[in-house]
C-alpha cells in the first residue's frame, strides 16, 4: 500500500468516528532508523520545523534474541497539532518519508486524535 492509500485510510477512519477534519488534531508520527545517530538527526530536524514532544529510543521488539543481540532499530516519535486536511497530510507524509529515506530509515505512518 502506498502512503497516499494509508493516509486516506486513516482519514476515512477518523471521519467514520465522527472527527471534524477542519479542527486541529493531536498527531503522532513514527519513524525508525538503524542507528541512534540517525534517529537523533531526524529528531533535531523535526524539532527545528515545529514538531513537539520528540522522543528517540531503542524501538521495542517482541524477540528476546533481537533485544539481547540485535540488530536494533531506533525510533523517533514526533508529535504536533495539525488540521488533518488531505493535501496537508500528503505533504507531511512526503516530507517525513524523504527525511527517513535520507537517513536510511523508514517512516511508519501516523495517527491522530478524534476532534469533534
């Protein structure tokens, strides 16, 4: 599924739950990287562009083997408040996909609060 389809599914789910997509929603974005340095670089770039409550840490895994011996992934979780209008969502997703790709990482999508 491409990012546009994923974005549209999240927006449809928000609408189905009664969200007013004209109101700013608390939005959380998830990015994953192979190194802590890449995750910290992403965090710095996102903070400089207005994202809030940035957290960088080793990403959880269900595998005890991977927890002990790796390989490890590092997450960068970024929060903001934004109006979930389709073109703005697409622009943010494109930007975060590019940021992750530039740092050899992966953008894993977003979630948002339901504002009525």
